[in-house]
C-alpha cells in the first residue's frame, strides 16, 4: 500500500494559514518584505497542491498507451513546481523589492511583523524537521548528505525539504529587513530584504529544475547499487557473466532493470526460465524498489523462448 503523504498535507495547511497571516500583517504594517513572505507562502501552498496532484496521477495503473505506468507524472509536476511557482515567487519578490527601493514606504507597527515571523518560523521549522528527520535522513544510508540530496528521487521529499529551507532563510532575511529598516530609519532596507528573498527562491528554483529534469530524462540507480545488482546475478551458478546493468527510475519507488546475461556453457535451454526467476528473486530481495526486471541472454538468445526472454515480474 502506498504511503500517505501526511507531511505534504500538513505543509499545505500550515503554509496556507501562514500566508493569510502574513498578508494581514503586511496590510497593517506596509512591509514589502512581509508582502514578499506572504507571496512565498502562497507559492509553498501551491507547491504542495501540485505535488499532491502529481502523486495522485502517478498512481494511475498502466494502460496500452503507458505500459510502464504513470510514475513520472510526479517528476513532471515537480518540474512545474520549480519552473512556475518557485520562479514566479522569486520574480514577484524581486519586483516588489525593487519597487520598494525606488519608492520607499515607511512600515508602521513592526510588532505585527515580529509576531508573524516568529510564528511562521516555528511552523516552518517543525515542517523542516519532519522532512529532514522522518523522510530524508532515513534514506541517506552510507552516502554523504550531499550525495543523498543529489541522488534523491522523490519530489515529495526533496521539494518539501528545499522549500522549507528556503522559507526559513526567507523568514530570517525578512526579520533582518524589518529590524534594520526601523533601527536605521531606512525603509529602503526592507525592499532590499525582499529582493534577497526573491534571489533565494530563484536559486532554489534552479536547483529543483535541474533535479527534476534529470529524473524526467531517465535517471538510473547509483553506481554502487548497479554493481550490487550485477553481483547478485553473478552469484547464480548457472551464470557465466553479466554485462553492466541498465537501470531507470520510473517513479520514486519503481525502478526498471535490464540485464544481459551470459549463461554457462552446456546449460539446457529448458532450465533458463527457472534461472531467470532465481536472478529476479535475488535482485528483488535486495532491492524491493525494483519492480520490473528484463533479462536477455547474451550467448543463448536464439535458444530462449520469447516468454522467458524479457520476462516481467
């Protein structure tokens, strides 16, 4: 049974509530940075909505037009999140900041800003901690954190993680903008803070676009895992050699593997289907995420029945 994205639902509700609070505070204080933070929270809310849409569509069963399923729907919507929402959010924040620098407006009653920023920081920190400790770190394994981030294949994890990190950075920048604009009696600083928030969003957008693009193009498993798959096949006594396995993520929990296997000399052709089954079981036992395994015989391809060659488990 597919795991329910409770963290995504929670983040959506929290971001919507935070957005409303920020817009109310911006209306009372006239803070450009607070308005940018409100836009940022709307962007975050839209992120969760599109990720949920992508998650729902990715779970549609295979059909004749999409025989491998719809798992990459999630990667497509992750790309849309990065390009449109993060990009648009960054653009709006930068535009508002430039306008505020050109025509500075004195913010009133900064207490509103501090209350909203403190509450928002708390909720965003909780969301970030859930994404980091409950979703991301358990998947790191023996890899470094940077390698795990680079190899992450689940947009519901890496998008939420970077979204929350950007939100926390934006809140710190907004608080600094509000504080120094009043301390130095320079409302222009508030606009500069808004521009900085937009830059943070734009940087995150570039990274998420790169990450989603790689997954859409057919990212494979890491080299250590690929070698482990090859080793699992080589352990069967009926196997003489295995070419470099070809792998591709069809979804966060759906990997396709293609193997070219050379069987030992003298192996009766009628035994090949059972050998293929053993290889499939050995690989799936180590990596349950591998849902589709296609095995082609190298030296005995002409002797293998079509039902055995390219068998799907």
